[in-house]
């Protein structure tokens, strides 16, 4: 398979940009993500003499790939929870339906001011906790453990209940 110099350059640029994005992700507010992404694509295109739409397309493909990997891992974790006796197949299916519902609602809070977004996320988290309890599901059993392995918090005063 022949790889063009253009594709190698685009790949190297993407890796570099990915590292920059990852390093700065914690400091970027949700309000500016689209603008920042567009600005970065423009700067990369200008710097390396690439077409901006190709750079944007590459980032979108990469984002979609990571999203698909996260979804597959989520489903794998649910399957493992079934094997571990933590949930049933019916509960897994209910979780998957609820997960899609939550994903579709995410965009509605993305453009809120930080305090409004935090309050809306807290409300959504409480709704999810109530829903899970009504389904006989322990969120602690199915939620991925954040880095550091602390799991879902019982402290309902902090964000989504996931500790930083």
C-alpha cells in the first residue's frame, strides 16, 4: 500500500494537534469548543499548506472513530456486568435505550453558561439516578471508574457525581 507524503503529513499534524487538544481540553469551555476547533483546523491548514476542509474532515473522522470505540467499550462493560450478575439482559437493553436518550439531550445543555450547565447536568444526573433505581440498577455497578478508581460519588452536591 502506497502512502502519499500528503497523508503522512496530515497524520503527523493530527497527532500533534491531538496532543495539543488533549493538553488544553481541561481549560476549554464547552461554549468555545466549535470555534476553537475551527480555528485550530484553519491554523493547521495554513501552517502545513493543506486544505482546511481536509483537516476538518480528518478531525471529524478521528472523533467519530473514538466515539465508536467508547460506545463499543460501554456495551462490552454492560455485557461484563451481565456475566458478573450485576444486571440482566433486559436491564442492559434499557440502559442502552436510556444512554441514547441522554446522548440526544446533551446538545441542549452544551451552549449554556457554566453555572447553568452545571445545574442542568446535576438535574440530569439526579434523573438518571432515579431512573436507574426504578429499574433496579446500581449506577456504581455499571459506570466506568474514572482515573484513580474512585467510581461514582455519593456526594450529590458535586457536578455529575463523578469526582475529579
